[in-house]
């Protein structure tokens, strides 16, 4: 296992877990319940931590989290849903029409 990052809170940490798992990256969120110990335990040790099951997924995981935090780059092109053919703006990760997830290649770009 490899510690990837700390999340600012449990909600965002769980969101990151969901994004990585949707991409096929196994991970765990640690320290979910330590917020109540804040003060007794130093703050940097209470933050939720995102751990990867396989350290070989680190580069892709970091790209996915970067995209989640920063959104698409300016001028990013729309993408077409492979399931139903709907055209969607770059910031959407799932088709509003059929619910299919956008497929990404190893570079984190739309296929």
C-alpha cells in the first residue's frame, strides 16, 4: 500500500475514493473517525488519508485527483458518450442522458 495524499475532510476523501474506484484503482480512506480526537491527537495525524492498494497506480491516481480538483483545462473539448452518442461538455464525467461514465485513457484524456 502507498499513502497517496491527505484529504481536507472525510466527504472530499470519500469523493476521491469513488473517483479512483470508478477508474479501477483500488484504494482505502484511513482516519475517517479521528476528527473527534482532534486536540488530543495532532491535527496532521487526524486528517483522512487516501491509500492506494497498488503503488503502480500512483501516476494515474494523481492525474485523476488533479483533474477532480482543477476541472478541465480552458478550451477543453466536449466528449461523446460511447453508450448513447450524446455530446457533453468537458466538465461532466457521466452522461446525463444514459448515466454511462466517461471513459478515460491512461493519460486521463477522453477516449
